[in-house]
C-alpha cells in the first residue's frame, strides 16, 4: 500500500521524469513531502511565480522533446499557470500540469484556495482529470502522459483532491511499454475512435500528391510547427531538395528547416519576407506541412494562394479545411508522410520558378545605423559571437519577429517562442526550462523591455540554481509592436505604449545577484557578450535601440498577403 | 456562405461527469446555439448518447464534428441526415380546461394527434405526445387557443433508418481510421 502522493511520484518515475518545475502550497503538501523523500531522483526547480514554472516546463518540453511536468497548489497556484497552459496548448507542446485541490469534504463549498480548475482549463488542454479515487490515480497519470505526447502533442491537466494524495492504495509498477495494454489506456486503445500510434498515411492520398507535384511548375512548401513537433526536419529537407521547391517558414516552423539553406525564402505571413509572400501568391501548388494557416499566415483566407492547389499535411484531422479551404490533404505524422513521399517522388527541377521567387528579398535589409545599435546589428553580433546551435527563447513583440527573421535555426527545439498564444513573459521561464533540459547548450533569452518587465522575477531562479541564461533586452522604451501599429494605423496616437520608466535593468540583475550591462554600440555589445560568456552565470544585456525601429516588412491583418504596408 | 440548415449530430460518449460540458462548450465557443439536446445512457451503461441539433452550414457542421471527435471521452459520432433518420421528441403540455366542453374539445384534438392525456384536474389537462418537431409544433399551435399553461420538450433523439448504426464502417469513418489519433 502506498499513499496517493507516493503513487504519483512513482508514476512520474515510470515515465522517466527527472525534472519538475513548480511551486508548493497547502493542498499539495503531501506531494511535496514525497518529493522531499525522493530527493536525488527527481529534481525540483522552484520558480518565483507559478507562471514562470509553467513556461519553464513548456520550454523544457519544446527543447528536449520530452514531456514537461509542472506542480502547483490549488486556487491561485492553479489559476496562475493558466497562461502557461494556454501557451502550451496553442503551440502543441507536451506538458503535464499537476495540481492538488481541496479535499472531498470541502470541494464545492468555496473553501479556502478552492477553484474549479478542471472547468477553467477545459478549453486549453487536450484533456483534464479530477482525481477523486486513489485507486484510479496511477492509471490516470499514465493516460495523461500518453495523451500529452501522442498525436498532436499538448498540455494535460491533473487535479488531485488533497485527501486522495493522503489515502492509500495498491500500486503495481507497470513499465511504460505496457501502458497501452493495461488499465484505462488499454480500454481506450480498444475503442475504434482513438489511437496513440502515429497514423500511417493513406497510400492513395500519397500517390495523388506525388502526381500533383509532378504536374506542378511552381511549387511552394510551408514548414509549420508540425515539422518541429514531429522532429521531421531531416525528411523535410530531403523532400524540399527532391521537389526543388522554395520553402517558407512559419513562426512555429522555425528550426524545422535550416535557416541557411538556399531554398529558404524566410518567414511567411504578416511579417513574412517579400520572397515568401510573393511565392505564396504566385505558386501553383502549395504544400503546407504541420501548419494550420493561422490568421498571421493566411491573413486573408479567401485570397491566400488563390492561384494554387493547396495541400495540407497534418496529424490533426480537425485542422483540415479549418482556416483555409484545401484541395487535397494527407492525415498523418509529418515524418511518416514525408518518408513515403520521398520514397515515391523523383528529383524535380524548378529553376525558373526559383529564379523568380529569389528575385525578391528573403530578408529585409535595414540601414546600418553606424555607431548606434539597430535590431539587426544586435542579432548579427549575437550570431557572430555565440555558437551556431544556441537555443533562443523569445518573448512576444518586435524583438520576437527580429529574432525569428534574423537568426538562422537549424534544428527543432532551437527556437522557443509563443507563436500561437503570443504570451509576453514566456521567454525567461522557457529559457530556464531549456537550459535545465540542455545543460550543454548555450541558451539565450531575447526580450523587449515590456515583455521582460512582466516576468523578470525569474532572474532569482536563474541565480539560485545557477542557470546561465544570457538575456538580451531590445530596449526601446516603448511597447514597440503596438507602437508600430499605432504609427501605421492609428495616425501616431501613442496611447499607453510609452514605457519610459524603471527599473534600471542592470541594477535589477545585480539585485538578483547576477551581472548586467547597458550597451548602446556594437563594440559595447561585443564586450558584454564576451563578459557574459566568460562569467558563466546569468547575465542581462540591456541593448538601447531607437523607439521608431519597425519590424519590416509588414502586411496588415486581413489583407492580401502581398499588400505590404512597410517593406 | 453555404446554406444554413438544421443538423442532427449523434455522439456516443463516456458516461462520466463533465463530458456534457466538454461537448457543449465546443458549440458555444463557435457561437452556435444548440437548438435541441438530449442525453441518455445506451445499452451499455458506461456509454451515453448525446443527440444535438444545431443550425449551421455543412462546412461548419463538419468542422464541429471533427472537433468533437478529438475529445477523449467521445467514442463515435455521426451526422444524421433528416431524410435517412427517425427523429422523435416527447412533448408534455399542460393546457387550461375549466369546463367539460373545453375538456372534450381538447381530448378530441389529442386523439387526432395520438397524444395521451396523462393528467386531469378541474382546471387543466396535461397531454403527452411523441413526434418530430413539425408534429409537436402543430399540436402546440392548435392548443394555443385554449391557453397553454406550461410546456416541456425532451429534445430530439434520433436513429438512422435501416440496418446502419453509429458504429458502422463508413467512408467518413474509413478516413478516420487512418487518421484517427487526432488526440
């Protein structure tokens, strides 16, 4: 016999979990008590705020491909991670969130720190559980992990009643390989509706696409987040080279296709490159892999790729035809589908089409600012001085777009960004999680002054656990992206976007026991990066840039993809 | 925009707490008002059948179905076309009848509609009738003259005509089988 809390920890070990991010509290006391006894087998990272823990678990999951785990207490602990859950949900990141609720005798009575968190998280999780019976706990945890990582990955929430964590039940360890044949998961597998194995693509559908590719003179590939989550980058590269097609990359697709490959047209969509957006408009066959055509990519779904036959390859049936009407689709795991396609399609050549596409710019050229720092100079300097495989975690705003446009990503999990949900404050937690999961890699956090101010409290986590993340603040003293919209659309009425206020980020870093430096020139930036690297601990570099720097090009939401309002 | 019409969606789900709210929230999120909803257990007590009627165009009904199928507690789902299915609901209707003459008149109407008188009191009669909405509406309209005191409907339940069932292998299902782990 074991207590529920002990069963939970044992189940985490079954899953191979060695790191948990979280924050304790009253109702989750029993679980933390067990965690104490398991010290050395499961590492717990205590963050400053639950939101930081949720983003860290997410960053850990995205960068390692493993399932992230996050513990919080009931009530405010649980509601504090809702932003983190929604972020993971929108970007299909596998994270299991675990909280404890008040006991059975108190639930539904508006007890202290009680909240209906399974109700709250219903729309932002793949599924969630309220565990009222200790005998079901082990099975539920096994199901939760399987669901989080299978198919289209995503967050799962488990809410355990406090009394369940104290009650005892029999626990029989089950190796992960047998989870699908026993208990709840076994029963779920027997139903015809769900399957945890990546689906094998339909051969007729594959053949149809192969024929479409043969008939195409102007193909375009879109590399979406599915390539990253499915770790299908090698197959995607082979496919792109075989059909000799330009490749446009979405925000979530960063790392799915080599950013330096000559076939890359750069980012596509609202801040997409001219080459990408013109190719979208001019192609006769558009193959989107793991891309849901969000309103930041297909700005106007009606006119999007209007001359093309659109083909969608996705693991999620519900994404087909959701945002853009397609002509053909293949349901399946990106890796498997691309493998099948690669085995069937012969080498194609599209020199003329490529010549046309690459006559447009794949990256915006910014004016060199001389001494003063420009966004591009910052990214260039960083790229020159840090290793090529550096993991980049961003927040949300202008700096995010610059980081995606100007760094080149080579492998899945190298770029960590809140693409779907757009949660400012994501970056620092994600960077911490990524560094914990990838201690051998350099991890940087690219942020803006607005985003950084939101969750900079996690600097204390960096300091306490000595997680050496280098933070680069693109500090323009304004809420840059919103200001850019105000400049372009609202006649320069800068309503509430002036962030000309404290704190002094260098002093803040120092207050947390870290180092920082404010830089205004390329030389100063180089010095600061060198110092950060040689110091080897958390470091904040506050880069002063002009408040009127814009992300270019830009197409307004809802308009035709080639209608650039700035380029 | 395609033509908006009434769609009947039958869903088999786990008979567990919270499943109904998971299903119904998908409709509210998209701004669809559920016209009718009926829930009950099936021959398997662990499985409930939810029958939902919603006004939508074909594309949206299809997208909603796809979203519903993704839910873990959903076993199977089928869009039931009206011409190929039997749709029924139970109507309970309390109508004012203060005189013997009125009572007789109402009983006659009830007979024509094959409705049953399930309760009689000095001031009122209560009728029960099974039918699809056109029949229940017709009865309701006629009885308006007598002043309807209260009315309750169960919501439509539906089954496909012929041998086919919700679990039948269909073309749509076949497509799901190779893409079914849309978890």
